[in-house]
């Protein structure tokens, strides 16, 4: 019970697990005593869950959050005390229903001690692991933000130079490029890493709209020296993916392809419950040490690799095409998976 809040679904899950364990132990105990299950026994088991576990857990959690109690011994003492009181209350109700004696204070202290210790340690361990995961996630988000801050100025500089070149003789084309640049920047700002939060996922269709606007800017810059083709099944357009996951890879291919004309192929395929992304080109390919060491031969690869660390079982793969010798970058995302 460190100072870290539980989500509503986590709260319900913990209460349900504790209830299931309590019911199993209570019913097993009654069976071993040779007593048949009756309405009173069932009601007594339910009251045990409510008074001995649920109420102490909920009340102690609310008090810890409300008064920001960060001292864990104080947290445990409060939780233990509430369990003892809950045990005494349950004992009184139980004695009236089952004609047994009510618990003495010593018995209540003895019953509550192992349960309170076990529950407290398990929840504290869970929250500490959750905190470590969040801290790791924040470091990764900070790394992504830093890498994006290095990439965006280069794109802006090149785009503005391209627009400036079009203004004297092709003002309509320049106007279209300005529109595309504004749309790309708006999309980038909308889905950028801010306040230490992971940007919401977007549909493949929305990602492709922004990516096509970026491609139009780059193709205006390079002319016939750059060809970008997409191979994406229409059925996958509604799938959700991390925003701006492909643009850094295309930018890396444009920068390091070193082939004119440079032909880049972008494909998204469905394989079982996976979305498989592949970006290949007819450039010079990766150096062997880059492939073997999985080192990042470009800023775009670093950005994507860092972003994929936030996904379940996602890893960036580098290789070279057997026929053209060009670079091949691929990764897979589990359909409908949540961030780590």
C-alpha cells in the first residue's frame, strides 16, 4: 500500500481474489468438520469476507489515499487494527447464527495477524512492481520525446526549403505543401509524448492519411528520385496502432537509402492475431554489424525501437533484401494489445 493508486478494475480484482480464497477456506473447514452446507453457513462465510477482509481493505485504502499516509508501518498497523475489529464483529454475528462462541480479543488478534500480513505484503509488492513499471515507462517516453525533438527540426528545415523553392514558379504547389506541412505538424503535436503519458492509439486509416501528407512533401522535395508505394489491405484500416510509428522509419530510409531513384515499399499484413509491418527499399542496405548488433543506424530507427518497447512482445527487426540488397525493417504488433 505505497502511495500509488489502484485502478478500479485492479481494486475489484483484488477484492474478488481475496473473497474466492476466503470462501474456499471457509467451506473446506466446514466440510472437514462434517457439517453440511446450510444457509447460515453460507451467510457466515459471506459476512467473513465483508467484515474480515473487504471493509478493512477498503477503509484502510481510502484512509491512506485521503490522508496521504506514506509510512508503511503506520499503514499496516491501521490495516491490522481494522481487521481485528472486523474479526470481532464477524465473531459476534457468527455466534448468533451458528451457536458458536464469539471470538475473544486474543483470538481476533491471532486470526487477523497472518491474513493482514499476507494481504499487506502481496498488495505492497504489486504496487511496488507497478511503480517500477511506470518509472521505466516514463524513462522510455522521455527518450522518445528527446529523439523526436532531434528529428522534427530536420524535417521542418527541409520542408521549408522545398516550399521556398516552389513559391516563385509554382505557388499552387507551394500552397499545397504548406497545407500538408501544417497537417503533419498538427498530427505530430496532437499525438506527441506530453505529461509523461502514452499517446492514444490511432486507426491505421488516420496514420496513413498523415503519412501520405508527409510523403507528398518528401516526393515534392526529391521529385522522380523518390517513389513510395503502399500495400495495405482495406480490412486493416480500422485496426489501431501507435501514432507516428511508421514515419520515422520512412524518414530513415530516405536519409540512408543512398540510391536514386529510391523505391520504398510499405506493407501492413495480418498474420493470425498479429499486424506485420514491413518497410523495404532498394538502397544500399544495412551494414552487417548493424544487423548483428541490432544497433540503430539512424535516428528514425532509435525512435521506433524506443516506442516499440512500450508494446507487448514488439521488437524491431533489421535485415537486407536477398535480391536487391536494400534495407528491410519489420516489426509485429498484437491486434488489440494494450501498452506495457
